[in-house]
C-alpha cells in the first residue's frame, strides 16, 4: 500500500505542472511558438524533400504547447542520416531558433515570475537546435 504522503506529493507535482503549462500557454508564448512551428511544418510538408524537417517541427510544436513535465531524449534508433539532416537543419533554421529561445529565456528570467517560463525556453534550445533523432517523453 503506497504511503499517502508520497501519493499527495506526486499529485501536487502534477497539479503544479498543469498550472505552469496553462500559464505557459497564456503568458509564456506557448501558443505563438506552436503556431510558428506548425507553419514551418506546413512549409516543410509542401516542399516534399523536407518532410522529415516537418515532422521534427510538429514535434517541437507539440512540445512547445505543453513543456512542463516533459523532456527531450535521444531516440534509440536514430542513425547517421538524422545526424546529417540535423547539420542541414542547423544551417537553415536551428541556430536562429535556438538563439531566439535563449534570448526569450534570458528576458523571462529577469523577472521572478518569468523564471519558470525562461527555464522552459532553455529546455527548448537543444530540441530547436538539433531536433532529428530525438523524442519527447514524460518526466516521471
């Protein structure tokens, strides 16, 4: 039988993550980021050769909608092709996306209330810089 304190702490963590995600959507720019990544994905899908970039962009859109309680980890089956495609991604889009998340994170961390949102932007930096061969998973 689980200890009631452990269950209540886990429940409190889920509630805090939910509240932070809702605040992120409204005030932290989650909707704007998701729409931006979604538009980039549509453009990549129209240009048939860049469909893998579109899939990665959709992954970033979903992650940017609900970042608290989730993280990005390397995908076990990713090979050399995803590494080469990431180099192309960095040249075309990754560096300015990562830079924009860094600048937004610094700006948000200036205020005490914005610190969690700044940290969420910093969590998006590696995914925006090197998205292929990674997957979004829930944090236990």
